[in-house]
C-alpha cells in the first residue's frame, strides 16, 4: 500500500498491460536512491477525465499518458507547455498541490536524444523522410525541424494529412523554417523515387504493428541511411527489413521510449537519469534487431 510520503505516479492508456514505463521509472529512481510508487492504469475509453479526477483525490504526483489518451491529456491541464501545444498532445502530466495539472510532451525530445546521442546521427543539414502523418508524426515533426535539417519530406498514405502536417510546420516552425526544403508526398514508391536517398527515414505509422510493409522505393536507402521505426519490440519489421536489405542501418523506438521517460522523469524530479543501462536491460528482453 503506497504511503503519502512516497510520491505516486502511473501510466495511463488502453491497453496498458504491455507498458514498460513502471520498470523504466523505477530504474531511474533507483539511480538516485529515491523511492517512487509507479503503477499502470487501464483507462476506460470514455473515462479519462474521471480517472484523472480520482488520481487527484489520491494525491498522485504525476502521470504518463499513452495511446489513445494523449489528446485528452491536454484538455485536463490548466497549463500546457509549448511543445505539448505544438504536438496537440501530452504524455506527461504533473499534479500541482493546488489541484491544477501541467501538461507536457516529451516524445519529440526523446526521439531527438535517441537519434543524436544514442545513435550518433547529426540532424543539422540532414535529409529526412518522415513516413506517416498521424499523432506520432505530429509529436516529432517540430522538434525534427528545430534540428535544422536541409530537407524534411513528409509522406503519408492519405496525402492530405501530410499536407496538414507540413502546413503546421510552416506556421509554427519558427525562424529558419524557410531554409528547410519541406514537401508532401503520397506514400508510394513511384512518387518518392525521384527524391533520391535520405540520411534518415523515420516510420511513424502504425503499419509495423500490423506487420504491414510500406511502399517505399529502395532508392530512399543507402549505406549512409538510418531507418528508424518508432515502434519497438517487434524485432525487424517489414520496414526495417526492407531498409536493411538496401544496406541501411536500422533502429527501433526503444531508445525513444527510454529517452522520453527520462525527460518526463526530469520534469517531475529535476534530475537527469542515465538512460544507457536501462536501454541495455530492456533490449535484452526483446526480439533481436
Ligand atoms: P498515431 O497516433 O500512432 O500516429 P494515427 O493518428 O491513427 O496513429 O496515425 C496512424 C498513421 O499510420 C497514419 O499516418 C496512417 O496513415 P493514414 O493517415 O493514411 O491513415 C498510418 N498507417 C496506418 N496503417 C498503415 C498502413 N498499413 N500503411 C501505411 N500507413 C499506415
């Protein structure tokens, strides 16, 4: 039974049983000799606000929010960080003593840390293809643009959603956005072929979850390319398999998961954990890449 002097956190989603967030946050807390209580909560599909009200009564200190409640997480907050507002979604809630809630989004920062620090890729001046234009893409597109790539192309099965994302980018991308070559393409190999190779191809779609391949031309990839699938735990997805066959390096979203958690941890505790040992431990429990 948690006591009031041990701060309480939870990850909220539906489904939620698969979430690795409790073990990640416990591992971080241990690095600093801190005790936290961190649980999983299955939230009924229409029940997000009610669960938040309950947690407030139970003196929770914070919550991570995952699919499909990241947009709802914005609506319960009194204060929304700029990066959450831009993403249109929040994954980190902080419960204040006055009963109000702060919403933040650490997904984009998590991806950028994984790419640049763990995977050693330079984003400035790079040529990036972002595949997908749903919530996951929206969470990362502005942080990617802020890294000042030379080219940032968004392609999607439904091209109008990619166009909306690029419009958002142009509107909110800040000074310097005009220096980035941005374009929209349908997700089909014929229209992507003329774009040549990319330094980085990021799959933000949910296609890998269903084991679906993406219609990307082999010419997107070279041995200098990193193909990054934002999902993790599925081993070599069809997207990663195609990229590897074309000579590209591959990565899944495990590093992003741990880095976004580290960023949430530092929002709550003002401490920056060491992510490398946590990534190594989790990696050992997953199918190999
Ligand atoms: P998320 O929040 O995970 O991004 P989403 O908002 O439902 O989820 O978006 C899912 C993304 O995956 C979309 O870009 C979707 O393409 P559409 O906008 O055309 O629907 C993409 N997607 C899902 N399944 C796909 C598949 N089998 N092939 C290609 N793209 C797929």
